[in-house]
């Protein structure tokens, strides 16, 4: 360092040190500066929304500082890195999460209060970042939080959709979809990086030529768009590390097509280029299928191509070449959505970096691993060969080459077994040839994992049976988890405080196993009454939300019974609503004396139906119709209320989860890969009624099966039950309830016919079969609820047994058992202020 440089560096350090200070006045200065200079409002007049914006920008300053220093530290230490590739991140709000993680919440609350603003109020002005559909996208966000907290040298990569998950409104009981143009009023949490831009190509043709005795393929694309990076800092909890979520946005290419501009129609050329932006503009709101949607495939390629170019560029910039790349990088595929990245990495290594096939394949198979999130066969991604061929001709060629070598390997191992080849080939033969993305992912990944024990076993026996036989060592389990920060400590302060006080520490927030310490208090009467008080506070908040959103007044003395999740036949909202109808029918036929014995219930249902999923939309209408009827029946009163909460999303879940007492996870056994909201509810002292499916199995194991209401057919019984269904007699109560629907008791009888047919005919999801057991389990719920001390004990035991379901545990397992990456914790700056 020269004398001048040293002087400059000293000066910069001094400036920074005096910049971010942790006293109330400095925070106020920072907020007011942002009011005046960033959002350009007057510091004398700014409303709650502007106060939110300025507070967000002020918080962002801290995040950027931590982000920069963390990235510099990673660079200097140069550890193996992991990149989490996901088409979805269901982030939710960021303000409170960031303030809590940075340990600045108290300071900001006070600073704002003195300025006349209430943090609890202004935080509500933030729009959710809803860049995901449901479980898979929210899991990715929980993982980022845990990767930051566990100090892993990790980044997330995804897409910056301009339209997030649609906003659901309910009109006359029907779902309506409204666009979620969430960026309208700006997004303080992102940093645009116009200088981090990559070209992404599509269409065109492939030519070949000889070079040094080797055949070289050249892809001459016909369309090119630019991918621009937007960085979203992800702070860890009580660590100096802040990691990055890099999202790509499509922009018209700067260079391509210049000729068309010079060839005459300037305006038409500009308009055509504008189309480029549509690639990243909308999140597909379907969590099952998107058959043949060209734009979806374009999105996938756009995403992985930009991501891989970025990873390779940063690697070579630091190391001078790609040497040791596969020892220093791990790439996790969140489902098959980014699988085209396998062909793209092969292409980049071979065509751009001029590696041979063998070296390229060795590196590719060493870096990729893949997570499966579903056993439903219709959700397995396939793309028509014809479409891939047209859109990505070079990739199609590479996929054929991979498949050719794979089939050779298959023959070497199993001899000539045509049926097996037909089943396992990456290309599905038939009228329309298809590329099976899961098979490509399985062949090229060193590891594949399911997301709960039962699910990881099932994929070995069903959809991936052949692959398990061929590559048994590739298969692993990584039971999902959720971040205990957002889903307990931050969304439920009264419970957090009670736990802190009881355990004498808040260390459990990043070491969730410590919750076990609550077990010894489970029978303590005084502790129990405080526990009940905490739950009542959360119920009151939820009741107010219900009033605000549904206009229905509910009593907080009733049992709050909840089912919130995407609407799907396999998740069996139908079983829930049939149970509700049964309950309603019983109550309205009771004497006053009998009524005195009923446990009052509020049944809360929420969730979105994919816009093209007709039956799911009918189920929403049925729930609304039942709620109309029940809530207005004077014979029922407060004994039963049914509400459908519109637009279920992350922020609503943060109110619903703490306020619930019973949560339903009642999928047909063997269909729900894991479920993650079950973990959130259990963590907040909500009891679970559920089937032996997904993570319920492990929750029962951890909290004890006497602390959960389990019912229904087991996964191994399901196939046989399905074949016998038609011959079995159905329960009279079931027949009666179904008849009420089809006879028009709730109106719209014709409209509900497909629902009735589905459970009366083949009943693929075994609703009729499980109905009696479900009612028995619900009876047990009522009986237990009457004994507050037993119920509360179960609630405490649920929380105490939840340690396993922290995503910190999940991430540590991924890190050691799949990625081979180690923590890289940035030391706290020596002059860091108290509490930093
Ligand atoms: C499972 N989403 C849960 C959760 O592992 C599990 C599919 C296609 C396109 C867009 N989104 C999807 C899913 O498949 C999904 O959300 N799966 C869920 O993943 C996390 O807990 O059981 O259904």
C-alpha cells in the first residue's frame, strides 16, 4: 500500500466508524435523512408509509455494510461455497426480521417512538414479497435464514418476478385472482446491480467444426436477452454474517439485433425488444403442472444460465481459471425446476471453456445435488423434445448425449432389458417425445433427497424405484425444518418472552433443542396459566384479523381450529368441510341441554387454488357456502363459526399460526411430502390433528404420540384400499353429509357435483374411508379441550419437542452430508458497538 492509499484507507475507516452508530439520535438522523434525501419527502411531514420506507432504507444501510464485509471475508477465506438454486423464494416481509436479526429492534422502536411513529404500525405497511407458491418457496426462504445464521458461505439464486403470487379475493364465495404488482411503490430491500449483467440466449441453430482434431459445436442463437442482478441481503441471527439472495430480472439486450435497428423500422424494433422483460415478469401460480408452457421453460433457462455464468465468472475472477471448480462449489437444485442447468453447465464447460466431455461431466456430476418435493406423478416435470429442440437446440443435443451414455451404463449393469430402458430413459418415447427432467436430475446429481423420512422412503419404492436400484448410494433424507426466528421468536413475542423467562435464556432461538427444558414445567399449574394467557393474547389478535378480513365476530372462548395451505384434493380440505357439515348437522338437531355440552369451535380455512384447478376452486366455494349457512343459523350461535380467510400468505400466517389451538394436516397418507406449517403450528403450542403422512410422523415421534391426534389409513394400506374402495360400504354419517350437499342444503348443488362425485366414485384420496376415523379423532379433540390442564400440557409438550424442526438442523445436515461446506464466520469488528 502506498502512502496515499494508506491515508485514504484510514480516512474511509474513520468515516465509516462515525457513520453507523447505535444510539437513538443517530438512528433518527439516519431515518430522517432517508425521508428527505432518498424518498424526497419533507422531514416535517411524512406519513406511516413514508416512515416505513425511510426506516427500511436506514436498516438497509446496516445490511449493506454487513453484506459487503461478509462477502469480502468469504473472498479472503475462500472456502467451498454452496449455491441454492430455486425458482421460488416466498420471503414475506423483511423489516422486522432484519431489525431482530441485527439486534436493533429495541433501538429502532424507541427512535421511531420519539419521532411520533409506532414500529408495530408502520411495519404493517410493507408488502409481502410473494415470489413463491407455497411450501417449496417458503422452505427456500427458511433455508436462507438458516444458512446465514449458521454462517455458511452460501448464496441463494432466483428470479425477480414483477408479479408475485396472485392476490386472492373472494367474491360471492368464489375465488378471484388479482395481479400482485408488488414493486409499484419500490422495494427498499434490493440493490440493483446494472453492472452485473449477462446475456442469455434462445432459439437458433447449432453448427459444428473441427478444432485441433476435436469437434467443436457452436450455438448460433436467434434471440438474446440480458439478465440483470438484484441483490437482497439476508442477515443471520446474531451473527455478523449477511449472505446474498441474487434475483435476476430480464431486460432487453444491449447488443443484439443492432442490424434490425438500422434496417428501417426503428420503433417496431424497440417494441419487439420490450418483450424480453416478460421472461421474468410473472410467477406461475401453479404448484402442480404447467404443461408445455414455453415461457416457463424460458424462465428456467434464463434463471440457470445467468446464475451459472455468474458463478463461473466470479470463480475465474478469483482463481484465474476453473481449476478445482468442482471441489469448491456445490449447487443445490430445489426440485427439478432448475434442472436445465445441468445441460447449461455442460455447454458452458465444453463450448465456452473448451473442456472435453469427460472432464465436463465429472465436474457437473460432482457439483449438482437435487431435492424432490413431491410423489405425485403428475407433478414430475416433462418438456416436449420438440419445444426444447427449438428453444435450446444445443441443450437438447447435450441431453441426448447424456442419455446415450446413461443407457450404455444401464446396459452394462442390467444387460439388455428394454422395459427398464423404456422406463428409465431421460427421453420418454411416444407420440410426443418428452424429456423427463427428474431423470436428468437423477443421472447428473451426486445426491437426491426427499424432505421427510417417510417421503424419502416412498420415492425409493415408487417414482424413483429403478433409479434407487441403480444408484442406491445417491439417495438421502433431509427432513424439512422452519426458521424458529420468523415462526416463533418474532411472530409470537408473548410466547418468546415466557420461554425466555422460564429457561432463563434466549439461546434456544438459534439452538432449538434447548426447548426441551420446558418439559419439566409441563405440569406446573402456575406456568400452565401463563401459557394459557399467552395463547389468549394471540387468539385475540387472530380474532381481530378475522373480523377485519371476513367481517365475522368470533368468540375467543371457542376452540380455534385451522387448516391453511394450498387447496388440493390430496390435502383433503374436503374431509375438513364434510366434518364441519356433520358437526353443524348435529348441533342444529340438539336440545338446549345437549348444546350446553358442546365445545364451541371456530373453523378457519384459508389457501389459494391454482387458477386452472377447477375442482379446487369449487372446494373454496363449498367452504364459503357452508360458512354462510352456519354463521347465520340462529340455532348454532357461537357453538360453531366457519370462516374462509382470503389471500393466505406469509404475513397472515404470522398472525394465524400463533393464534391457533388445533391445526389440520390431514392429507391421504403417502401424498404430502413433508409439510412445514405443521412444524410452525406445533412450535407455537398448537395441537395437531393429522394422518401418518409427511413430517407428521416425525412430529409424533418427537413430541410423543399422546400429544397429537393421529388418525386414518397408513401409507402402506393406501394402494390396497384404493382398489377395494368401490366395494366397501360407506359410513352412514358420511352418506348423510354428502347428501346434504347434493340435495342443495348449501345451494349450488350442481356446481358441487364434481366434488361429490370425486368422494363417492373412485375416491382416490380415501375421504370416505378415513371419515369415521377423522370424526373419532375430532371427538377426542373435544374431550381433551374440556380439560384445560391436559390440553395445556399437550401444548407445552409440543413446543418442548420441536427442536428437531428448526431449519438450522436441516441446513447443518445438508452442509455436512451433501454439500461438504463449512461455516465461515466473519469476526465481529473490534470496535463493534454493544449488542451488535
Ligand atoms: C410439498 N411446489 C410439501 C414442501 O418441501 C413440502 C411445484 C411446482 C411448481 C411450483 N411449485 C411447486 C411444490 O411442489 C411444493 O410446494 N411442494 C411442497 O414442498 C417443502 O413440505 O409437502 O407439497
